[in-house]
């Protein structure tokens, strides 16, 4: 995945996670629409552990020599994966709290 698409995806997700206070949103950045969040969730392989990490794990289990470069690459891949999971979790939390607020207003 290209760095520009990752940063674009992270920016949209971060906008969707802005916190609100009783007097209104505290962040003035434009929010991502539900369609944007849904599109990010429906991307193929959005929540699969990177294949390079799985391959590295299998090689380690077999006792193969692993270079520091390969380990660092796997660490970066897993950090990106962790960020995706965290942003989706926060997005779901934000949607849930918005729905609760709407139900309380009725």
C-alpha cells in the first residue's frame, strides 16, 4: 500500500473520530462521511495480517536466520496493521456514541 493512500486513509478515519462535547464538536476539521468509513472497512484485505509477516513467522518457527532488516520491515507492517485496527475501533466507538446521543434526544 502506498504511503499517500495510507496517510489519506488515516486522515479520513481520524476526522471521523473527532470527539464531541455537549455544546458541539470540539474539532473543527471536516468529518468523514459514513460512506467513507464504510468504504475503508470494505477494502479487500483491510484486516488481514500482512503476508510478509506470516511468512516471516513461519521461517522463524522453522529455525531460519532472520536479518534485522526483515524484522524491522515486519515491525513496520504490524504497526500499520495495528493503526488500522485502532482507527476502526475508534470509528465504531464514535458511531455508537452518536447513535446513543440520538436515542437520548428522542
